[in-house]
């Protein structure tokens, strides 16, 4: 992976915080990519994901996050060893309701071994210990793997808009994976041109940060160059086909969210 730009470092700190609770996420404006979406397989990259619940005071959260927590993450990046960070703020659910989560933060590592080494450092502990000071709504901290990021954001690019689908554990994981890889993902790929997303990232959660079973099962993100492009995309017949297909395999339920990249 390429070294992160400074704005990518900022989102990262949230992730570190996840070491003791739960979280959020961000995206960037990627180049158009026509590579078929494939099922994620462990081993290519490893991610610390933090999903933040809505805090008691959003203004206080944002103020502390920017002035204290992010600088703390940046200061400890070298010791922790993450190579990139993504940060997203959710604005609503896909159907326009209040978002299930407030933010998401992701720290990317070159391998699962690097991640395990990083979260055992004193630097990561400093970041994690800082979380209770601002994440008053609680959070979910998980470890994930991905091999399916298509496209790269460029430093200084306009903020992107993201459709994020967070799957809960299905009743039958084997049936989920079979349908997901053989039917759902090809359907998404076939409609990419009409929907207009430029990058897709699929992740599979391995565990919570404390080693317990992951609180969520999978995550899929579709990146758009702008919010107008996203709104246009989710209004297409192609997106409706993809959306209508979810109930055929996501037996555990899911959260479909709209978010924006924050720097």
C-alpha cells in the first residue's frame, strides 16, 4: 500500500480507540474501475474497524476528535504500523432515516501479522485508552480482512460519498457465502455502470479486538465521487435490483448507511 497522506492519518486514530469499545468510517474519491467485484478473502490486507454509536454530545465529540484524538493517532502511527486510515461520518440510512452508527474509522495494515503486532504496542494502548474520553455513545472495535479494494483516492481529492452495508451474522454462513459470491456480487458488477460507483471494498470481520466473536459479519462499501452522484445512483433501477436481492441471502439482517468522507 502507498503511504497515507496526512488527511488519511487523521481517520486512523478513531480506529485505535476501538480497542476498548465501538465505532465509524470514511472514503475518498477513487478513479473509475471496472474490475468485477469478488468475494473478499483473508490475507491481503488487515483492518482495525471502529464503529461509533451516536455520542451524547456530537459537538464535544467532534472537537475532541479533531484537536486531541487524531493528533494522538498520528503521533503513534509509526509504532502501531498502519499504512493507511479511512474515516467516514454517516449521514442517514439508505432510506433516509437516522443512521444506525455515527462514524466509522479504519486502520489498514499490510498483513494480519502486522495488525496483531500493532495492536499490542504501547502506542495503540495510548490511543485505545483515549476513547472513553469522547466516545460517550460507545463503540464496536473489530478486526477485518479484505482483498477487494478497487481504485485509489488521490490526496486532496474532493470528499467522496459512500453506501455502506454492514451485515449481521447470517443463519447459514455457507449459504450466505455461496449466494454472495455466485449471485449477488455478479449482480452488483453488472449494474456498476448504471449505478455509477467508482470503487467497491468488501471486508469480512474476523473477531472483535478482544478476540471474542465479531459483532458484525461482513461489510460492503460502494464509493461515489460526490453525494449528488450517490443520490442519482441509488435512484436507478440497477440499484433497486441490487437492493431487492439482499433479502434473498442476508438472513441475519443488515444496516444500509449513507456516509461522507471527512478529513
